[in-house]
C-alpha cells in the first residue's frame, strides 16, 4: 500500500503549467530583484530586475561569485549576508544599498536574504531587492525641507511649540524650556502661558481662547519670564493645522523682540530728549526775542515773570537787583514769593537768591529736604527754615545769579508748588536764560540812565517860558514820545529880535538819546546867535549850514522851520530847511499849508531862500515837528492832508485860543495812533484888530 497522504493540488481551469515554469515566469516578470545563491555563494538564478542592480545580463551571472561581477562594496555586503545565513540560518533583512545605473543615475535598494531549507538543511540563499529610489528621494526632500525649516527657525531665534486642537501642550519644546527654565512636567502640565508676565497674561489668555474658538491666526506680544534675565519681550504667531475641515493641531513660534523693543524705547527717549531740547531752544529764543524788545528794567522783569510762568511752569517768580553799597538785593518784583522780608534782602540772609549771588552759581533745590540742607550749609537758622517750610506751599526752588562779564547784577528766583526734578539739560537752559536776562537787565539799566540824562539835557535846552509880546500870542506843546522810547532831538524856540520882531523856530535833529539832544543844543544856540546878529531867515540858514558843516557829522540830518513875524500886523518872512511847511489857521476854521519850497536839511550846499509869510490878525500860524503828522501807520503826505482837515472840526472858541488850538490839534492827530516820536508844536497868533487900535 502506498503511504502518500498528500492531497493533489487541483489544476486551475485553462492552465497546464508545471511549478518550475510558473516560478520562472513569476521571477522573470517580478518588479523586485531576485537572485538565488548555492551554498558556495555562487549565482544559481537571477531575474531581469536583478540585472538592473548589477548592470550585467542574466547569463553572465550564472555559476559565478558576486566578487567576479559586482563592485567591492556590494560584494562585501552580499558575502557578509551569505556567511551570516550559513552560520546562523537566520534571515538578513532590510539592508540599504546604492547602485549606479549605466546612464549614471543613482538607484536605492532595500534588500533581504532568506535561507532556503531542504530535507538536508539550508540548500541556498534567496535574495530579494526592492527599488526604493523614489521613496528615498522623497525622504531626502522631506529631510532637506525639515533641515531648512529648522535652520530658519534657529536663525530667527524662534521658539516653536505645538498644542492640541484644544490648546493643550501636545509635545515638548526644549528651546522654550531652555529659555524659560520650565521643567518638562511643568511645561506639559501648564504650557507656555505659565511663563507669561502676570500683567500680560489675562489679555494674552483671552486672545488665545478667541483664536481657538475662531480657528484664526493668533498674533500677540507679551513679556516672558526667562531663566536668567528677568522678563523679555516676545511676539508670538500661531496657526491652526487643518485637515479635512478639522483642526488637528496648533503650531506656534515665539520670537524674542527685546532688542527691538529696547531700541524703540531708546529711540523714543532720544526723540523725547530731542523734542525737549528743541522746545527749550525755542523757549530760549522766544525769551531772548522778548527781552530784546524790553527797553526798561520794568519791562525786562515782566518778561522774566512771563517766561517763568510759560516756559518753566513756575508758580512764583522774583527778580532782585544788587545794591553793592548797601550789600542788599532790592526786590523789583515779588511775583507772589512769600519768603521776602520787605523790599530789601540782606546778602547775609541765606535764601536761594542770596546764595546764587554770593556763590555766582545756580541754586537748585528739588525738594524741601534739599532746600533745608543747602540753607543749613549756608548758615541759616533751623527754626527759621522750619517756619518758612511750614508756611509756604512751595516744594522746589531755583535761584539764578544775574551775571554780566562776571559782575553780579542781581538774582532770579523761580519756585514750584510741587517737587521738581532739575535735569542737566534743564540746568543748562536755566543758566542760558539767566545769561540773557542779565544782558537785558544791564541794557535796560544803561538805557534808563541814558534816557534820563538825555531827557534832562533836552528839557534844559528848551525854553521854560515864551516871551510875552504886545500884539502877539505865543503857545507851545511838547509831548515826549513813549517813556520807553529814547528822547529825540525835537526843539522849539521863540525870542524877540532887536527891532521888536519875533523869531519863531521848530527844529528836529534826527536820532535818539544824548547824541541827538546834544546836537539839538548846539544848533539852537548857534541859531540864536545868528538870528540876533543877522535875523533874515535866509541869512540865518546860510550861517547854520556853515556851523553844521564845522560841528556836526555828515550823516546827521537836521531840519527846521524858521520865521520872523511883526507883532500886530503879522507880516513876516519864512525859510525852511527840509522841514514840513507851517499851517495857517483862519478864524473860520480853514487850515492852509504854506506853499513854499521845503528846502534841504542843514549842511547841504544849497542857496537858501526866504519867502513872505503873513499871519493876518485873527489867524494863527502853527509850526510843528514831523511827529505830529507822521508815524509807522501814516505817511507824511497823508498826515499833512489830515492836519488841514482836522482844523475844520475845531469849534470857534478853540480857533480863537492858541493854547486850546494846539491841544485840539495834538489830541486829534495822535488819536488812534501809537506815538513813537516826540511831538513839538509852536503857535504864533496875531489877535484881531480892535477899534482902539
């Protein structure tokens, strides 16, 4: 009986093929490389795909060893695998090899070796290889992409983190923990929010929850607690990763922007400092401009008080001038300062003003404690200091010496009802301001002294009274310009000549101050001498031309109107030296300007002429300086027309009285205008004839 118990395999319908034929067909068409080695390590069988790995035809492989056909590295790998199978009878799998095809392309393979067993043990080794070139290339592309991403992140010093769709930490973030000092368990439990500054966390957390709900990009900035250096500024951007309409995770990247923030803050501080410097410069320029326009000490003081209030925001301001003879500071303006003991402050009495003058240096007391310490050092009494600080609402003080060429003129005092930080820049500004104030005070003091001298000289040269003449009435009005403007060279005079006629003159020496007043005195005295010797107007002006050339400077301009009139009849002669013509006012209120040649100012080489000029009885002749008709807003021609028209407005009683007429003319001609020059007016009135006459 036969012992065969195997069940014959059924044949597939339509197929009649042996096992060996089927094996050869499958191996030859298989998409993987196949080779079979005998126990001696020789090729027994290879398929066509294997030839792509070696580059040799199938027939060349049979009964040959790998070393006869293959490169050394591939031979080494195959021989090693065959020996391992011979020794251990275990498969050798997933070996990676690389080959180069005939066209130069590199191919990647994954190969495995399997022992083939028979009844007597291992009868050979089967080799299987799969071409994984495309997969390898994809892996390399992916790896390069990851490397680029990693390099980009590292180069930008970004800290990357990943969370679940709900915002919970999904995996470790070593860079984040290295910066924040969080442990792994702490980070996984509480996440990145746990390192956010407490003041920034509520807003950050709310914005993060809003992004999670809306599945929108999360962008925020906050401060992060770091391991070594306190808090640093970070900006974060996180995006949802969405697949098939669902968020699968969130990927966030934090960037340390502390250097940028610090740079921005530095730029902000520099901008503020530059702005403050520009503001201080503008304020100093404004103060300098105002001080330049201030002519008197009173005006300078007012500018200083205004600057203290506007530019320094000072609550109180004071100015005091030094009296060396009395060793005191004379208070010019207190500006609400409460610690002055009267109008004079003894230099031995320590306060911010006396300390500034005595030391020739600014005194800055930014708080009551600072003031107390400085006053104690200066020898002040503790009880007085305490009493002052208790009574005053001031909390900061500035004392500035007024110095001109190193010489002390006085001191400024600014005080504040709040403590005041005085920066170095503020100190420079205050010293510069004090310097400008000192120059203005010195200039104003000199101006007032010169103004007083010139005014005294001018008054002394003008006649105190006019002569009383039968058949004629004389009147004058002299109105000095603003007290803040230097005195000019206007003058008038009237005197009786040897023949009984009356000489009347109004002149104007151009210029201001002592020089103009002195020039006016010389011309007035010379004219009197010439008129008393040779009274005709043309002769007098000719003589004055010679005097002017001998005594006055070429650039000096002097004009005058001079006439000689017979009392009673009003008959006379007139000569002009570049001066406005006289006005003849009738009893009916008609004003006529005398039509005659104006002539040239004194000193010009011209032939002087004189003209008949009559003041009929009842009429008034008015001589005047240009200050009556001309100013900054009204030209000379317009002023002359206005002068004639003003006469028509005068009532009869004014027309008959030369004093009232002059008051009327001056008041009406100056009304609505700022007087910027002296006004000199002289009236020659011839009364109407009476029956007895």
